[in-house]
C-alpha cells in the first residue's frame, strides 16, 4: 500500500478499472500525491530562546529555520547543534533554547 491509496501488484484486483494513463501521467500523479501527503504531515517546531546573561531578552520563533537565521546573525549556527542544545538544555550562542 503506497500513501494508503495505491496498491502495486502483479495479480488481478477485483473491481479494478482499466486506465489508459501513460507512464508519465502515472509518475506525475504519484509524485503529486506524495508531495501532498508529505506537506500534510509536515510538523513545525516552535523555538523559544532566552538570554542566559540575566537580561530579559527572549524571542519565540515559529520554526527551527527561523531560529537558525537569527542565530546566524550572531555566530555561525546549524540545525543539528541547535537540536542537541535544545535536548540537553545547554546554552547556544548565549541563549537557552527550548
């Protein structure tokens, strides 16, 4: 079962209809459905960063990418390190990230 919608088999399926679709049309249909399924399941993770220097400097970002863009303005940053710092609750570039 592909995308909970399609069954690929070499055996006849009762009730199946014959189609005159070309391979390119089938490919495009499957690709379109795959992208729709992926976008429907896409989950964003909000990130809150708070300064560890005692100031009340905190920011909330809608996505990890938005947070990385901001942190890159301070120092080179990447997603992998940010994820690790969130999990370990260690500061990253002077901010505690949640």
